[in-house]
C-alpha cells in the first residue's frame, strides 16, 4: 500500500526538479506571449485604413469638437485575411488548451 504522504529524499526540497519548473515557466511564458502577440497583431491588421479622428490642437480626441473623417480607401484584402488568420490562431490555441485541461477529450 502506498503512503498518502511521501517524505523527500535527503538533500532535496520536496523532491522537485528545477528543470521541470523552469520548463513549465518558459513554455507558459512563451505561449502567453505568442497568443497575446497574435491577438494584438490581428487587431492592428483589422485597424488598417480606419477613419482618422481630427481634433484642434490641445483638444480631447473624444470631446465634442472631435471630427471623425470617412475612410479614404477600404481596408486591403490582405490585411483583412491576415487579421482573420491571427484570430484563428488565437482560437486554435484556446481550443487546444481546453482539450489539454479536460481529460475526457483525450482519454486520460
């Protein structure tokens, strides 16, 4: 029968491996940076060609004297498609994370 509480081996702190902790930290940080970067890039690409806000010098851009100009030209198709690809990558990462967390999906 296995004991409920295990004692650490001599010279170790709760029998942990520093390399495993560092690996989890690096993978988590990398995944976070990639997902946030894709999301920000997708927003930036979909904002290409957005109308400009013109305000007099020293005025509030959201104040009553702000004027929103019409688009001069439509957003390029390449920017729209690239923004969609970025958001699809974010959605794929979220779905994969849910797949990893819920064991019924992968039979573990």
